[in-house]
């Protein structure tokens, strides 16, 4: 009876295979084209061996005819024909390999972009609580490195593995036609070596998981340190941060070295079985020539077929670790895709400015026993203004997230009401506008940031918004509102950046109306006064 570990491993592998098949479905024509190229290349390889055999046999026949004093004219003609055939096979192989490379590159780029877009959309629409344990650096690593590994393996390593298998099979079939006993001996020896590497490949998969985790920790540490470099400098913590990075890199280095060792062992095992087959084929051919059972053309075919069997096995031995590496990345991508989404089914925009009613809510973060709110109730009346103040950690940000339905209370309810009352959800966020504390400007121009609030805003509306934000200096710049946001005074002024964010959100209210405005003011913010 299979163990639980074996069963779980089988289920994981089947899950990975189903995910890969689903992912490549839109690219099945390109994958099929690559497979056809591999089949054609395998056919050309066998054809080249056959042509070589015939040419060598013709050459030996010509030598025998001349030695016997006969005519070799027809043999010369045959040699010319077969020489042209060999040239044609060589040209076709070159063109097929070029076409295969083009299709592989095109498939790789399309698959990479598709996966990144899919993961990007998933991360933007996942529930805040579900992905709380995933660091931003780890997420970025998955979006870029894991996607790159999977796309490369699916578009290159997997087709190459299948193509190598086809080439090996074609060469083995031809060898069966030439000498059944030799083919059987080689067919028995090669699988033994491949089966011997099964444990090694399983170990490689575990090590690859460890490497991906270590790599994510390194990236997360670098990202955090650069993001908070001012704090690190003022606390004189640069040396400690660098030392921590070195420790993380040492762990990554250790995992990489262990994987390399196992990869080398795996390749050695397969190479030994392959070399044994090569030696047997060569010795078999030598003895065959000595007894007259093998012609010189057959010996040439034996030697070439050994190469045809050797090359695919070498490619298989190099592609198998790559695919195992990819399966670890597939697991990490699936983990992201299985996070519950938080996408509204249908926006519920109320007719009037709503109030917000909180009834007896209790909330604690998933991995904390401390309750942020316990049986809390309040009614924010429509059109009212409320200031929520308190020390850090008291729950101000948590309350905003609950009102935005980014978090879900453990008990109680939160609803919006005007002419009707609806429970807060992703569908009711269209009634709310949120400006977080700190820098929320995006890379790009000031115009692009403002248009996020209202894509139809005209220049007069944007000018008024910048005037209100005390950022009218923009109009004195050569590019005006088309200047890069972080190439202006904004990069040095948190207040100005926050002002621009507020005015971008004001453009939403101006455009749509009936909004509840949430402002998370910076602690050092100086509220400007209008004259």
C-alpha cells in the first residue's frame, strides 16, 4: 500500500501537470509546431545516417568493382545522387533548427507576459488577509524569476526533452532494423542508468524549493533596506544590514552548491549508462566486421547512431534538472493563484452620499490573538466629518480597511446606507475614496497621476487641482504637467506628494459625486489654508 507521502507527491505532480496543460492551452499551435520541427529534425537525423551508410557501401562497392576490373559508372551516379540528398538533409536541418528557435523565443515571450499579467491581476485582486504572510520581495521574485523559469522550461526545456526523446526513439528503431540484438542490449542498459537517477531528481526538487525561498529572502531584504535606507543611515545600521544580507546569501549559496552536486551526480549516472552503450555498439561493430556480418556502411551507421543516441540522452540529462526547477516554481505560482480573490461581482453605487453603520464588530488579525476591536459600534452619518485620532497601533488603519471591505470582521457587520442599506463588500468600494498616509504617487508624469482620479479631466480641472495642492510650480517647468513626478520638487516633499494624491481623488468626487472621503493624514502634515 503506498505511503501517505507517496500519495501526496503523486497528487502534487498531477496538479502541476494539469496546471501546465491549462497554461499552455492558448499556445498549443506554437507547441505543436515545435513538436513537428523536432519530429522533422529526428527524421533528418535518421535520414542522414541512412544516406551515410549507403554512400559508404557504394564507395566500398566501387573499390571492389575496380579491383575486379569492372565498371563503376553507375556507382558514381548513385554517389552523386546520394551526395545531393545529404546536402539537402543538411540544409533542411539548419532551416528547421532556425524555425524552431524562432518559435521557441516567440512562445517564451508570450507565455512569460501572459503569466505575469495573470499573476499581476491576481495580486491586485486578492484579499488582504489571505496574502498577509507573503513579503513584497517574495511576491516580486515569484512574478519575475519563477515566471521566467516556468516560461523558459515550457517553451524550451520541455519541447527539447520531448524532441530528444523522439530523436532517441528514431535512432533506436533504425538500430533495430540494422541489428536487433545490439538494439536490445542498448535499450536495456540505458533505462537502468535513467532509473538510477530517480532519487537524485526527487532530491533536486526539494533543493530547488529551498533555493527559491532563499532567493526570495535575499530579494526581500535588499528591497526593504533600500526602501528604508534613510532609517538605516540615521540608525548607523548599514553594516548590520549588509551582514544580514551576507548571511542570507551564504544560505542561498549553500543550497545552490548542494543542487549543483546532485545535478552533477545525475548527469554522471546517465552519462555512464550512455557511455556503456557507446562502447558496446563500437565493439559489436568491430567484431561484426571481423566476421563479415557487418559492412563498413553498417559500421558507419553504428557509430553515427551511437551519437544519435548519446546526444539526446545528454540533452535529457541537462533538461530534467531544469524541469524539476520549473516544477518548484510552478508550486510557488499556484500558491499565489489559489489565494482567494476579492473582485466585485457588480458595483453597487448608491444614489446619495451614504452613511456608514458599524454594528458590534470584533476583529483580530489572522495570526494574532489580540483583538483590535471588541464589540465596537458607531454610526458615521451621511455628509458628516469625523476625525479618528489616536496613537500608533490603536487601529485607525485597520478601521479604514474594514470600512473598505479589505478586511472582514470576525463578528458584527458594517454597512452603507442612504436610500437603501447594503453590507460593505468589494462591490460597494465605488462609493468610497481613500487617500493613504505617505507617498501614493505612481511612476510616470503628474498628468498621468491626476488622470487616475478622472480619466476625462480637462486641463482646467487639472490646473485647479494643482493650484489647490500648492503644486502650481509645475506650470513653470518646460514640460508642465507632463514632467516625471519624481523629477520635480515632489520627490523631496511628502506634503506636496500627499496633496497631489488628495487632489487626484478629489477629481473622482468631482466627476462622480456621492463619495465618502477617507484621508490618512501624515503626522507632520501642515494643512494649507485657502486665501
